[in-house]
C-alpha cells in the first residue's frame, strides 16, 4: 500500500556537564578548573533565586534539532498565552485563573530579543510562511497575572516567565565539554564514512587522506581543512531529510567569531595509535578545539544554559522516520551525545539557591499534524524510545521527564480518502510550493489530502529491517486562520501545546 496516496481537494534542571579534569598539556592546553565555573554558576543562581523570592520567576529553555519547528513553538506559546486561546489542559487557563499576560522588557541587555511580532506576522500574513530558523540565542520575558488556586498565599500573583530560545546545534556542542580533540576527531571521521554521509563528505574526506597530522603546524593547511569540513557540515544541514549535524554547531553560525582561530580547525585521521603533539598540525588543531570549548561552549553553558529551570527539546522525528534507519540512528546518537553530558534532579529550597538542577524536561516530537491522530501515541512512543537511556538517567535523579507528540501550529485537518476499495485515514492541507508527492508538484495554493502511512504498534520496529511500515512527511504551509468578531486573527489551532504548557509551567500557576 502506498503511503503517499494523494487526492486533490477544492477550496527540569539546571543541567551540569560531566566535565573532565584539566586536559593533557602535550598541546599546551589546560582547561579552566571546573570549580571556578561551578562557583560562578552558584552565584548567578543565588542572585536569580533571591529575585524570585520577591516575585516568582521561571527560566524556560526552548531548543530543537534542525527543522524541528522550535521558532514556531516559541511563537505559538507566546501567542496562545497572550491572546487567551482555549488551552483546556493548562489548568490555570481552563479554570479561568489567568487574568492577563503581557510582554515586558527582557532581563539581559546583552541577549537579542526574540522577534515574536515578526514571526507571528510571517505565519499569519497574506503569504503565510514559516519563520526563519533560529541562528542565535534570543530571549523574551512574559508576565502572567493569575489567581492562586490554593496554599497559604491564595490570591492574585504574577509569574515572570523568561523564555530562552537557542539553536539545537548549541545543545549538541555541550557534549564537547567532556571530550578531547582525539576522541572528537575519531568520531567525526567515522561518522563521515558512513554510507549515507559519504556523498556529502566526499570533498573533505578526499582532502583528509592527504593531510599529515604529524606535519608542521601550517596556518594555511588548517584553514583549508577547516573550510572543507565546514562545507561538509553545510551539506548535511541542507539535506531536507537531515535531522542532526556533527558539532561544532557554531561553524555554521559563526557571528562575530567568523575567521577566528577558535573556529578554524577540523578533525584529522589520527587513528588509535597517534596523539596530537606540539608543533604539529594535529597539535594546532587540538589547541583550537580546546579554544572553541573555552571561548564558545563554556560561556554559553555558564551564562545561559546553567541558569535554566525547565527545558523542552523539540525533535522532527517524522523526518528521520521518512529518511530511514540511518537517519534514525543519527538522531538517536545526537540525542544521546547531547544528554549524556548532563545530570538532572529535584531541587530543594537550598539547592535551588546554590546548586540548581533542572526539574522538568520535555522531549517533544513535533509536526504531529502531519500524521493521523491514531498514530500520535505511537509517535510519542518512538520519541520515548530514542531518548530512553537519557530518560532513565534523569528520572533516577528525581527529575520529572515526559515525551509527547505535539504540533504548536496545526497546518492540517483530518479527512478520509479512498484507495481502491479501502477508505484510509488521511490529513489535508496546502503543501509547500515545490513539494512533490507521487509525481505531482504543488504550487503552494492547492490543497491536497494525503495518506501519510501508519507508525508501527511497537516502537522498536522502527529499527527492525524486517518490519514493513512506511511514513511520508511532506511539508505544509501554515494554516489560514479565522478572525474573531472584532476582526482580530485568532491563534492558529494546535495539538497538545496546552499539555506541554501544563507540564512546563502549570505547577507555578497553581
């Protein structure tokens, strides 16, 4: 049975990295003592917590791997809260206890503001387009006036919600804190030689074969190798079915560091029997790898990531399922590498002041509107499977962890179509211009009904080559939203955004 039958239609944590001790001095590189950053993190957390005693505050981190819809999620979250959308699972909203939600100036003057208004206008405008992907950290502060439901302080209160939006590539970079150059190099080279990556990596691998790791520390050689490696990473990211990339993530979004030594290095084929030595090309690369961690990764962790109270990680699981087993393996590896560096757990009052840990982490498989609702639970089960090891670790530390399937903006509606004598559960929406399904190229205006396939009952079957299932995940345009009686556009429909909000902030609105 085809999975793409088409019918035309009319009309919890502050997370703390497992940092190894100072690196070997063979290359003249020594990491900063970890206790210095720990003390600084504690001081920042203490200041945040003292401010929070006067008015409840919550810092929510939002990130996602490539094309997971992270910017859409953050925009929809703010819009639904500010415009009083129906959010039945968010208890404070369904019980009528939220009085007012407003945007206020953000707390950190050195962090760009999340451009909520521009993203909202892009989705709701006449051309209805999805916002551009996040390429830097941004922040927005929302104040929620609400009525406490119970407790000693029953009555009016205000929750200050700081939303910290950052690229998923930066999350993957945090795994580098616990790695040295040799280990990272060996893994990057092995990944590039996998069959599904060889085409993208061909130019870099061809050059790599001629690079002498024990040769002189030549600046031009380092630049040439780095440029080819960055080209390989760019090709991975450009692949419409790619779901994860190899760190360093800042190579693809250098900002003010473009051309700096900290961003001018690449893996070398060292093998198991060679170590980087001072004065060699490998030694130079290793020094710059450590500089990247010191200049780029550690400041992000120290100044932003370590101050988060809650975290949501968005993942385009459907794209990986559509691409096949190699992409699923890449996705599982990327999630495992990112999450293995952290510990999570439950805060006591004192630990929240001095040694904060994230208490709630949500792993969300996005674009649930691209499949029929009968497969939503199966999609959530696949998400749980992909992060099962991380889930067990986090739950054992006392954190609340959940996996779900959601669509922050629902771009489709459900219909039934006929294929032969069968009636199939389908979805209908407007495919993006240029999207091709069963040989038909869509113009971005015509609506189509599509049978996307069904996920297997057992999530483990996604890795079983003998299991016969298929999934098709085409791209759809944002939905056409209706106006209310006053002429204002209503928030777009969503799937389980209210459930995600209840898990992430509901306890602070009780």
